[in-house]
C-alpha cells in the first residue's frame, strides 16, 4: 500500500507509480463503500486524483499536505450551492494509511474548458467568460470568516513581503533569462500594493483548467480545485484570469471585468502579483502567451493584463 510520504521528492516518486497507486485507491474505495468499476486517473496536477465511476472523484494527500486536505474539505462545504456554477459536493474526507488523507467529492458534469475551448464558437466563448466573471465575483463576495485559522495567510502584508524577497530566485529557478530577472526588483518597488480594504477568498488558480463546460449549449458546469485557496487582495486572482482564461486577449479580459462588476485593475498591479504568485513561472508564460512589443515588464503588463 501507500508508503509514508513526507517530502515533495517522495511525493513525485509515488505520483509516477501507477502500479502502487491503483491498488491503494481500490482499497480506499472499498472502505468507503464504493465499487470501483472504473477508476480513471487525472494526469494534471501534483496530487493523485481519480474519477471513480461517473459520480465521484477521489483526491489523495500525503502526510505533509494534511492541512491542504483539511482546507479543501472545509472549502467544498463552504462554497457548495453558493456560486452561480456548481462546485463539487463533499461526500467524505479523512485519514487513510501511513499519513495519507483523502477527499471524496462529486464529479462535475461536462468536460474541461481548456480542452474544449478551441471547439467553442466565439459567441459562446464570450458568454462563458461572462459566466466565469460572475462566478469569481460570487466567490470573492463570500465571507472567509468561517475558515479563519485554516485559510491563510494570517497577515497579507507579510505574505507579500516574503514573496517579494524570493521573487528573483523563484523566476531564476524556472529558467527566466537575465534580461527579465534584472527588471524584477525595480518593477516590484515601483508598484504600490496596499493592503486590501477587505480580504477575500482567493481561488488562486481560476483558469480554464479548473472550469468545466457542457458541450451541449456551451455553458459553464462547474469550478473545482479549492485546495490552494488563500485570503487576500482580489487582484491576486486576476493573475490566472489574465494568463489562463483570457490568455492575453484584451477584449475577453474586459468582458470578464464587466461581468465581475468592477473597473479593471492597473495592469502593473496584476503584473506585480504575477511575479509574487506562489506558483509563478514567468518563463513558461512567455512561451505560451502573446509577446510584448518591448522586452520590459511594463510592456508585458499591458500585453497580458490590459483591456484596451
């Protein structure tokens, strides 16, 4: 069965070992009273996640991410039925073996928006972006109070300062060229990032990859993956909106803001939060997204996060 896993390196080894994972998933399903007629592995993400038949999804967490399991469990209960689109219903959660935890949730209908996007007519894409903007606004309107002590950071300013201190090294490790690295300290120092007037629940990865859509009529059918949720400045969530939902298309981003119900954030503010994001990888974004007219972070901010 699953071994005790206490480091990221150990987790990577287990995640790659399907021969080790599948018997454990089958055993856990039996303990939960599920008949695993069909177990299909989702290959995306850093954790083992399986669809169990047509109705369930099972997500496994190693010992060192036990708090993440608890956070996702609580978030699923907190948001269920409160957003314009469905979110997974929590069925069960708890401990398994050797420090592993699990969350069993309902499976959302439809298919992944990222896979479907190129087949969706332009008018339906526009409507989906509108529905997505309304969904993020509803998430940000929820009170984070019931999750106090479980969803951090406890101090947003200290979190931003810590990310700022590590920003250059984080991007260097991802292979960002020196022409961009040398701009980061000046750029971050030039962009004011005041404390939010009200901290909101941040999905932190609001993107096509975490939205589902019904191909029969092309409507959003769900939002998932609440494990990395934070509380903080709403602009932080617009990083992945610009990178992975509107994908550097100003017209779509403008439409998203209109549906969200606020004027656009300054593109430099969102660019700063892009550099400070926990999962930031500017080198990969530069390979995927529209190229700026000039090799500067100011130009990049307007290219990816502008609405004109």
